[in-house]
């Protein structure tokens, strides 16, 4: 069961996010914070948190301070920013600070639900930021391009949901070698989990899985 934190100082907007959450994760345990101080306290106390929905403009916060505080307190926690401050420069700051997505406050509840569903599945969501999604795609595509060919093949098969042993069999590699590749590509892509890396791969489609299968024997033993 998910434990999700809604951090926003407007009760009506927190209620709107609750409605979106009911569509995506009806059994989720939902916590609420109305200030940066409350946000930080809950993040420290609630180790079971799986997602934070964060407004940038709360009492006690300036700029992206609430996001920075949350990322410092819980660096492994996915943060989806939902804000009225939708200038591309703000969204770029949000992205660089490590948020997994951005949704404008003027978006529909259906869009909130889509974004929440995506980030819970390990993907990123910047589709609600006009003129910025392409920049995010380009930055992440560049990270994928810098992966070694064996790491790209492993990433393509992660996107298909294969386990390490299945990937090893598919590519003709030792399972420990696959584990090494997975750890390396997670680090290079800035991903916290296999699910997030898989979601990123499905988004960018960096490597065709059939090519990975056909070229598997050529990378045996590669690191």
C-alpha cells in the first residue's frame, strides 16, 4: 500500500489531489502538510512514504526551498511538483533539483491522476510544462547515449520487465555481469530503481529490444 504526502497550504487543492489519488491508488494512506516545516517533519518521521506531491509556494518556503529540503531529508523519495509557477526556468530548476515530474495547478484532475500513475510506476512526468518536455527528453537521451553498448542493451530489456537472470540468458552474460550493468546504468541515469530506469527507457525508447537480442552474444563478458 502506498503512503503519499500532499504538501500544499490550500485545503481545497489538497482535496482535489485526494480525488486524483482515489482514481489511481484508492487504498493509499494519505498524509498532509501545509507548510515547509510540516513537510520536513513528516518526511523525517514517516519512513514508509512512497511519493510526495509538492506545491512550491507554501508558508516558510521560497523558490524551490521546500523541494530542496525534501530532497535533502529523503533523497530516495520521488517528488511530483504541482505548482502555479510554470515558467520554463522554474520547471528547469525543479528538474535539476531532482523532482520526478511537474504538473501545472491549472491542469485537470485527470491530468493529475495520469501524472501520479506515471511516477508511481517509476516514470517521469514533465508533459504539462509547455516547451520544456523536449529539453528534458534531450537531457535524458544524452545520458542514455553515454551508456556503454552493453548497458544500453540491458536497459532495453529492463524496459520489457525482464529480471536479471532473464536478461543474462537473453544476452549470453553472467548474471553478476548483468547486476553490475544495472547498478552502473542506474547511477549514470540518476535513477533510484529498476522501475524508474525501465519507465525512462520506455519513454525515450533508446534501444530496440530486438536488436539487443540479436546482438547479445557479441557482448558476452563486456563490462
